[in-house]
C-alpha cells in the first residue's frame, strides 16, 4: 500500500460530467485526486484497455515510463467508492501493457484492398460495424453543410464519402493502418477516426454538439422550406424556438407557411405500416390514371428500415413513354379526393448530356449511401 495514495483519473473516453461526478465522489471520501498528471500520482484510473495507450495519452514513450504507478480500470475506482477508502489493487483491476498483443494486431490485414468508387456499388447493411466513427463524421458533415459556403460543401461531401466507406466495411475498424490505402477517407476524417480509436471520442465533435449555434441551425433547418441562409437570419433575430419563428416570421413563401403550420407532423417519423398504407392509397389512384403501371417503395423502407422521414415511391410502366404526363394526372386525382394537403410537381431536370459529365467534379454527383 502507498503511504499517500494520489489518484489521477485520465479523462479520455470519460464524459466531462461523469468525470466531475467521479472526482467529487472521491473527495467526499477524503481521497486525494490530482487534477493533472504528475510524478506524485500513484494510481491512474482509465477506460483504456492497455497501459501503452495510457502512456501515449500522457505524452510518454511507453508503459515502462509509468514506473511503479498503478494503472487501473474503473472497476477499481468503483470498489474504492463503495468501500469509502483506497482498496488494494487486485489482478483483475490492472490494465496490462499492450506489448504482448502487438504481434496479433499487426497481422490484421487491411479491411479492403479495393473499395468501389460509388456507394451504390457497395454492400452497406443497416446495422454496420463502425457506428462510433460514422456518427462523428456525420456530425462534422452536418456542421459543414449548415455553414453553407462553397468550401464547406466540399468538406461536408468529404465527410460523407468517408462515412459511406466505413459503413460498408465488413468488420469493426481497430487500427488506422487498416484504411491507409483507401482514397475515399481524407486526412481530416482520418484524424477524427484516430482520436476516437485512442480516446473513444472526438474533441472537435464534442465541441460542435455543445455549440448553441449548431443546435439552433439543426432546429430551424428541420422546418420544411427553411435552408441554412434563412436559419441564420432567424438566429440573427435572436430566435431560439419554433414558436418564436411562428410568432415572428412573415414570409409569404408557401413552403415556409406550410412547414411552420405542420412542423410537428412533418418531423414525426413515418412507420413502415404507414408507408405501406400510403403506397396502397397511391396505387389505387395510379391504377385509375395509368393502368398497367408498376409501383415500388424505395429509399429507406426498401433497404429494410422500419421508420423514415418520408415515403419514396417509384412509378414505372412497361410501355415506353407511357409514363409521360402521368404525374400531373395522379396529383389531380389525389387532390380531388382530398388526400393531398399541399401538392406540387416540378419538371424533370434530366437531360442526355448528364450521361457524359464527370460526376466526380459535380457537387451533386456523389451517390448517396445507405443509412
């Protein structure tokens, strides 16, 4: 036992509030807690599973630099709190050096020697192996997208590409070296991935999530008809809630008016049962205006999702050009039966020149990944 045990809780992989609670609990029991690591520390409490990672986080070359200090799991700290005093470090409390497992980790082959260029060419399951990385990258993507500058759009696209690749990997990513030859994952994304591998979280992502501007932008852009530019105007006015937008917004744009009037309905997830019901309703009217048409649910529901934000329906016809003009007739039929609350249709933007364009140079050319 140590004459004067001093505990240092390594904050990596531990949420800030949880860290504060742990420190306060220890102080209430008269345990010495160090705010910073120093040579006087006797016990290092960590969420890391090997002492070498702890040493690297502390800026040391290896676990050998920790000398006689005890590197222990959170279980040891919990046992101390329950006992109300410092308890002996048993074997199951110790965090071992990772050197013994180094050879096992080094032989792990790259996750993929060749990943297809387009997301639609990759197998992307709904439940994939790398959620902790893709969640972080998608927050960075959203943040860049909401900033709404040309450069930020490119950044958002880069994060999306990296996220899409990670979703298609056949196993959990354990080392950054496994994706070093993957051109779809840029240096910024790699930095975030490495930080999560080492610390369990990304400081950049945590700061974004705690940013009031980001939270307000997400709130306002969730309103149908509101984009980043208009959302920034709302924030400049000092608004911070949907009700404040309803009370203060005087826009004559029909999309914003309908979006505010039915915001709660539009942001409530659609269930698979509701999607099937909507498909059945639309099918009955399609049969009237376009006999012989074939219909399919697409989007998330086709990929197996049980809830979604909308219902995507693909309408086809086996006879060439038969589909032309069908959409206005379908919309009129639905409206005549009071099924559509607010309906619009737009002319197709497709033209044959699109087939010869290099979509990689177009900001809208990246195929969406399954989510």
